[in-house]
C-alpha cells in the first residue's frame, strides 16, 4: 500500500485535505483530467477520492493518518 500525505495545496480540490494521509489508488494524468496534470488519485478513510498533483504530496507509507499523529502529540506516552 502506497500512502501519501498532502503537504500543500495548489488547487481548490486539494485545500480541504492538507495534512491528511490517504492511499494512492491510481494515476491521475492527461488521460483523466482536463488540465493534463500528472499526479495521484488518493482515497481517504472516509471514502473520498481526490486527484493531487505530484508536488502537493509526499510519501507517507510508514506514517499513520494525521489525526492519529496529532492525538499522539497531545497525549505523549
């Protein structure tokens, strides 16, 4: 499973997902978007699927979802 974290937003559809981690479920490119941008189709825990350009995400394969990371920071062991 390849997971990515949304680290910045260059497009409106990306903005609500900054900081979230999702699973890459496919390629997002000229064959399936009008602007011809390259990137990833990412699915989040709630089932939402969004296309992100490559410069909006970073690898998070070993990371947990952001909500769990934030909770851990608030309640250190």
